[in-house]
């Protein structure tokens, strides 16, 4: 089975977040709880449904990841961009994604 994490967008500001091992939402993918078996994935799905019902997050998804060079890395390009930030600088104070992390 491929490792998975739970991601969503925070309702208050739209920022991409991931569920950590303590059940809190973090804006850092590297702090996400990694589900390595089907029971853990089911627990992530249940936590996501509860957070959505509580109006904490929207666009809740379990996504596939890999561990590469000691870092969590989403398999899909869309999720790598969400994790790392935009591919171009678009607003003062916001950087942009590391091209090496985004690369396919």
C-alpha cells in the first residue's frame, strides 16, 4: 500500500493544511501523520469528515505520498504545488515552490 496523508484547506484563510499525529491541522506537510495501513487511512477519512462537518476545513482529501531523501513528497503534481507553494512569486512576503520539489 502507498503511504497517505490527509490534506484540506483551512476554512478561515484557504491555506493548504495536513492533519498531524495529534489531530491538529498544520500548514507543514512534513508534520503530517502518515497512514501506512488501511485502518489508519480509515481513521484519516473519519477525522476529515468530522473536521469538515465542524467547519474547520474544506476540500478534504486523502492523498498518496512517498518519502524521498527523508522528506514527505506527494505523488501528484497538484499536491506538490499545494505543499510547497505557488510556482511563481505572486505576493510580497510569499515565496514560491522549490523547483526540485515540484519536479516530476
